[in-house]
C-alpha cells in the first residue's frame, strides 16, 4: 500500500504521521512524492507504525519508480 493511501485510509495528516515516526512533516511529504529516499531505519519505523500495511517493499518500489521516471525525462 502507498503511504499516501494509508494516511487517507486512517484519516491521518502527514504531520500526525511524522510525529509517530519521529521526523518532520516535510520529510514525509518528500517520501510520498518520491523526492527523498528514507533511511532503512525510517523505512522499518514506517512499516512498524503502519502495522505492515505499508511495507519496505512498497516504499522501495515507489522510490524506484519515481527515480526511473525522472531518469527518462
């Protein structure tokens, strides 16, 4: 599941979720947009905080797709 979809499903703002994983809201916004690659530690915290609804694989796949898209433009 995409992190943005998780936030919508659980009626959470980026700021609320950022507090839960101990980062600033802009950091979450950049992860969602694909412009920032989170650390492995943060990826794990996101997976734990979402009870596995957003997995490491989901986040890495999104980042790889965004990176490939920018490489092709």
